[in-house]
C-alpha cells in the first residue's frame, strides 16, 4: 500500500470517527449520564460492533468524548486568561468561562462528571472512575500557566501545582453544587469565588517577560 492510499484511508477513518463523536454528542445532550452504546449506535445509524471497532469499548468512547470537550473548555479558559484586562478581571472571566460552560451544557457536564444510573439491562456509561483524570489534567494545565506567569519565589513549581489543582478543585466543587441547587446567580458565585482567591493572587508579581496572569 503506498503512502497516498494510507493517507486517504487515515483521513477517511478520522472523518468517520468525528461523525461518530458528533452522534454521541447528540445522544449525550439528550440523555446525559444515561447515554448508552445502543443509543449512540442507533443515532449514528450503525450497529454496536461497528462502534466498538472505532473506540474499543464504552471507556474508549467516553475518553474520546472527554478529550473533545476538555480540549474545547481549556481553549476557552486560556482565552479568558489571555484577555487584555487587569488580573482581577481575568480571574473573574476565567471562573465565569468554566461556569458558563457547565451551565450551557449541563447534560454534557453530568455525563463527564457523574456516574450513570441506568436500568440493569441498559446501563449508561460508568464515568465516576474517569472524571478524576479530567480534573487532574485541568489542574496541571492551570499549574503550568501559573508557574510560567507568576513570580512565586522559592519552590514556585510546587506552589504553582498546589494553586492549580486547588483552584480547579474549588471550581469543580462549587460549580457542581451551584448547578444542582442554583442558590445564587452565576455572577454572584463568580464574585464570591474570586474574593476567596484574591489575597495571594493579588500579592504575587508577574514573572519578567511573561504575558502576566
């Protein structure tokens, strides 16, 4: 098989994979954590064995969907951190970006972060054991941004990781509670969380030559 043929086949496979992920997204938007392989295969107009052929199993499909949505969220969070504004405004914009994302697509959020409660004959995805790696990835990404942009003095790398994972954990826990109970407006929650973070963030200086935090 020549290189051109292999490349064409890879492009076709990639395109088909994207189409299947889009079908899975539609089912997740409808069913949330109860999304099942049967429902996704039906939405895509294929059989389950074909779906398994592309993703291996339910865990493989979940991982592909999680990467798709986490990549998009991280891009949005980076854009908020890079906005031309002062630090307090960027902190609030970053918090608001996360909360806006889970508010706009609550079924996707629940699919990614909460185990399903399906019927015995047709269980949804058991995602509870998979959600922690998503939060760790976000924590590491934020830690890298903090370490690159803030002058935290001795032990800066370790402190940046503490801050990165701590901030992500706070956003996740507060957002999960808020999405379920809606005790206040999103704006009020953003201000309150920013107030909680602001002490050390306000005091830390920017690293020389960095775009600033």
